[in-house]
C-alpha cells in the first residue's frame, strides 16, 4: 500500500497515520469521551495517556518493525477515527487483530465496515497475513453490526479477555482467513455475497454472560 495515497472506497479513505495527525486525533478523542470510553482499552494498575504524539511515534515504530499497521480513517478528507492492525504474528501463524474507533459525529456513514474491509483485504494481499481477528464486547452493538455486515465468522467467547474501561471484560471473537474471501472482503460485501449467519452468536454463549 502506498503510504501517501492509502486505500479508498467512495468518500472513505484508509491511510497510514502520520505524525502531523496528532492534534486532530487528540481533539477527536477528547471531544468524544462519553462516546468512546466504554469501549477503550485501559491499563490495569495504570492510566491511559492521551499524548497522541507519543502514541503515534510508538505506532509508527511498530509499523517499521512489522509488528502493526496503524491507520487513520477519513471521511471526505476529514479524520473520523483510527484503525489499528496489532499483534501481528509471523512464522506459522501469519495472523493479526483489528481494533478501531470512530467519532460519534461520523457514526452511521458506513466508515467502520468499509475501513475494516479495506484493512483486511490489504493484510491478506499486501502484508502476507492469513488470519484476521476482531474481538468485541458483547455490549458493543455497533461493532457487532460491523462483523455481521462483513461476515466475520464467530469463533467463541473469551472470558475477561481485554482490560476495557477499567476492568477485565468478556469478548466475542470473530475471524476471517484468506481462503474465506478469495474475492476480497469489500467485494464480497458490496456484491451481497456475505453469508447471512457467519457472525451468529449461539444461544449458549449469549446466555453464559
């Protein structure tokens, strides 16, 4: 992927984060506290920093090391949020996890599912990854709609998996492998070929919470 041009579908663009994005990203994070806080990763026995310059430096170092792919989501040229491919494992796994946030004022515009599709396609075709995972809190209805739209396969309930909003939270795990989407995630979605029940959570896991 060309770092300068990024990936685009309609008014939505996904590109690598840049140091000069720090001010805009920090503004969106701070002005969306009530919207984002319930879903934000936190640190047990510590505090989360909102120093975006430091955060971006760390993300770009991970990118240079091949350990992650930090993206900015844009809508009509405006920064709408972030999408990070993290936990990249090479060797016998060739897998990674996707995490993201979008500002409330951009919600409902199809930005997140489009960006997730673009990122997953890039990971399969450009970055030689084989499996992409998304883990979502059961209460996060908006994120569950993303994996339903794109047909990520439900793979199970993970107890107290990630520290979110001050405590260890249960998560549902969803994934795709390259073989699942030979035509690409975005193309499969746009062509109406997503399996309707791929992301269905069985009653045993819903009632186990």
